[in-house]
C-alpha cells in the first residue's frame, strides 16, 4: 500500500497577510535548501513529507527529450525547449511555439491529450472572443510539455495515442528520469493524475531540492544527462518569457537574475529553484496551496541565499512584500514573510 502525504499541520508560519496593521491570515509551509550530494544547507518545517510537485518538475520531465536525441532530430530551438518546461499563460507566443513544435513532429493540435484551457490573461481571452474562437489544447498551460512528449514518442517510434498513460513508453522514460534525479522510489510513492492528465508522483521536498541542485550544477550526473540539464537550464533562463509569461513570477525573476537562478512553480503552492553559483537546489511548499504565499516564500528564500544587485533586489521587492489594495486603489495591507522563520537561510 502506498504511503500518503504526511500531516504538515506542525509546519511553521512562513507568511502573514495583514489588514489595518493586524495579521488577518497566516500561511504555513516547509522549505528545503540542499546541495547536489543531498546535504542540507537549511531546512524549515517537515521536508521529508511527500508532496505532489506537479508542474514544478517539468524541466526534469523534459530530460528524456534531449537525452533521446529527439530535440536534435526535431531541430527544437532553445525557446521551444523552454516551452517544454513551461506552465505558460496561453499567450500568442506560447500557442504559436507549441504549434510549431507539433509541426516539427508531423502532428497537429488534435494529437494533444492535455485538454483545452482558457488563457490566463483577460487580454488573450478577449482576443479569442473577438475572433469568435474558442480555446483549444494549444492554449493549455502544459501544451509545450505535451508537444515535447509527442516529439519524443515520434522519435522513439512508439504510438502517440495514449502518451499520457503511466505505462506508455514516454511516461516510463519520464518516470525513470524523475526517479534517478530525485533518488525516490516511485513504485512506492503516492501517484495521482495531474491537471493535464499525466501521472504525478509525490516525493519529499528534500529529494526535490537535491534534484534541482543537480539540475543546475550537473554534479553527480552522467555526461549525457548533465549536458541535457545544462541546455534546459540555459534555455529557460535565456527565454523566461516562454516558461510562464507576462507578469508571472518565474518569468520576471529569471529575467532579472539573467542566468543566476532557475525557478519554476507547480500547483498547490509548490516551488523549486536551482542556484548553480552556490551549488544549491530549493524546494518549498505552502501547506494550504496558496500561490500568493508560495511566491513570497521563494522570493524571500532567494533574497536570503544570494547577494543581490540593486536591480535584482528591486525585482524581488514586489514579490517579497506584495502590497494589497482594494477595488478603488486604497492600500489595505501586505503579504509579508515571517523574518524569524527565514533566519536560517542567510547567505
């Protein structure tokens, strides 16, 4: 019988939400900061409890796309590889790139099994309405990842239909990569179905953090995997607009840090990061799944671990202490990290 994710009710409060000078809401969570050997620099809360990383591990799921030679065979650009690691907004730049990825594999939108999804931004929703169009699978925030899966299937010479199923050769390759990067035995891990229909496996935060320390540094990886990880890291940091999009945390932070860090959000308050210059990986989860708190947790963690330039500090400031306003623009409070909880993360 598979283990279930642990009760995290004893995790510390990491983020507070204020109104009128008083704390109105509190967000608990856990943070793991680990090197490529698995040694912790610092941990906050229970980092051994399994969590579903969801979209946070898309860069790891994309490793077989490069290791198999599929990315080279399909002539995928770095921007397209970044989209394979993305949870994107469904903007035109994302939709068009996913379409091109499918075309390179000799496929079209009908091959995608991720489901249709409205774009994230109202501007892009309005554009569809004006064109009397409806969203399709290309608008799904995971369409780039799925286009990569389909390209891998074509290159491997296996059926494309059912590529989301756990026993499909593509998902077996993805699972092997996840197991090897995290060191977690996924046979015994809780397994669910992600929003885009692929399998998602729960693993402890400290294992996720180690995986992303290795991803960012190449330490402990075989040469082919280290090369694949390096290309994906640089593709994402060179094209952060493809990884998320306009006004998104991952895009704005990677753009500001210009290659110093890789960050990726997952659903339900999970975030990961690679910090190659310090040889570290980060994985965190906001227990209640709130994105607003998870973004503040990651921003504060990066600020504590890195020496920041003025531009980097300015870029993080909005995310470290977002200001809250009401519908007429009046300031009503803020989202703020609990300083004492992050004290052990000082760089």
